[in-house]
C-alpha cells in the first residue's frame, strides 16, 4: 500500500545502520524512470532520520504513484508513495 504524501513538505525515513556510510536516494515512476535528481547523503552509525524535501526533488503529478529507492552499503529500501493533491 503506498504512503499518501503531498507534493511539497518533508518525507521522513528512518534508517538504522551498523556503520557510517554514504547513501543515495531518488524517486522513480512506476515504469522505472528516474524523476528528479539522485541525492547523496552521509549518515552515521546507529538510528538516523533522513529528511527528504519533496518539493526539491521533482514536480510530482497529482494522484500518481512513485517509488523512493534508498541505497546504502549493502542494503536497499524502497518506499511507494502516492501524491494526494
């Protein structure tokens, strides 16, 4: 089930990692096309909150599903979202 989000504001992702590492994340359409920039971020060992400013990533279409892919050192997290405005 996708998470409903506005096309502006913050999306907060919780990530717990065993070591300091660089992660990357980007939004994709359901067809697999990247929409917006690929972002890089350094996170520390332990529990982290990754704050994604939705307005700075892409121009989301209303009522459309996207997937956010977060890649770290040996792990990947995918989050389905649907815009609600």
